């Protein structure tokens, strides 16, 4: 009786190690994808770099139109040190439900570029498929949305038990109720069990077609990515400039015989010549003035009593 329990415990430890390895060793933001409507023999690990917009386009394109939610994208924010919150939570074992559902995942992408924030992900979803309506929500708002779909009742927009709801809140609730793709911002500093329960509920819900669990890239990764983009832009500009110069040189060499006729080269421009002439004139004038002032002489003897008039000599 103790042997099966030991085997189960060892299997869970292996799965936990795989989850931590898949998330913690990613050079960019990782992403775990669950799809409905297919028997998965295990997650397929993809180490090639993929853009977030390309990944989300495949997720929303394969979504069934009959589902209330085509996709739910969970984004775990950064921790206090600026690192990926998903890696910290998975390595600490705070996501047991995700660990159990990890074996049912379809794809595990280890390197997803462009996961900056919830707004950028929502923008990528809208660009990938303009037919989807995207809303950025919190974990609590997602749980309320999921319970509303399960009960088949619309959320109350005008009145609540606590009183009237503001117009901004009414507008937000309406946008969430009409959205078929939700981007859930999960804070790693809060209760991790709420994040774990929300992800498991989305995976098990028949109203959700696709579930994506990812993490916002760390601050260091964002800095490296921006530096790499600047270097690529600089190298492209230099390379393009060299190509233009080479093309111009080739064109110049081809038409050298026609263009060189009647062309003369000088050693200096008119501005340089005018500056040199002004410098020489200034030096000559200054030297002449100083020499003239040096030739001025006064008397050598000074007396207290001047001679009478007519006897100066």
C-alpha cells in the first residue's frame, strides 16, 4: 500500500520539477497553452522564439465560435525584485493546481517575445484577429465573469446591494460582459491560491475554449531586448548606408568619364580663404599699432622750477 503512494509522490515531484524547469529556464516570457477539444498525450515543448502576436493569433484562430470565451490569457506580474512572478510561484510550489494540469497542456513555449503588459497583449490579440473583443480584467473580475456564465445570468449593471454603481463601473462591466477574450492580470504578491484556482477553473470550464498561462517579462529581459533592438536598428542603418554608398560609387564609376569633364578642385573654400586673409590683416594692423606706440618718447629730465619764458633753451 505504501509503494503506490510513493510512486504518486515521486511522479508529482517530477511534474513539479518539469514545471519549474519549463518556466524558470526561459530566456524570455514562457507560455503554457491548454486547448479544448483534443486528447493531449503530453505537452510539446517549443524552444524557438515566437512573437506574442503570432502565438495569440493561433490561439484565437482555433477557437470555437460557440464558446462564451474564446481564450483566457493569464499574465502573472513581476515580483518585488522585478523578476518573473510565474517562475517564483512555480519554484515555490504555490501553484499545485497548475502543476496537476500541466500534464494536460498542449504546448509549452519557452521563449515568447513581446509580453510587456496586459495592454500590449490585448493589443496583439486585436491585431491578430479583429473579430474578437478583448478586455483586461483582474482575477476577481474573471471569477465573477466565469460564475455569471455558469449561472447563465447577466450581471446587474444599474443597481447593487450596496447602492448605485457609477457610470464608469457600468461601462466597464458592460465591456467585460461583451468580451470573448479576457486578459487576466494576476499579481504574484497577493494570494497565490486565488491565481491557481482561477487557472484551474478556466481549464475545467466548458465555456472557455483556450487557456494561456504566461508571465510578464522581467525588467532585465526588457532592458536586454531594448538594447538588442537599438543595436539591430543601428547595424541596419549602417549597413543600409554602406549599401547606398557602394551603389553611388558604382554609379559614379560608370559615369566617371562624363561627369569629370569641366570639373576642377581647389585647395580651400572661399570662406577659408577669407578667414586667412582677415587673420593676416589683423596681425599686420596690430603689429603696426604696437610699433608706433613704442616709438613715442617723452623728456628725460624733470625739474621742479620751469625756466622763464624765452629762456627754455
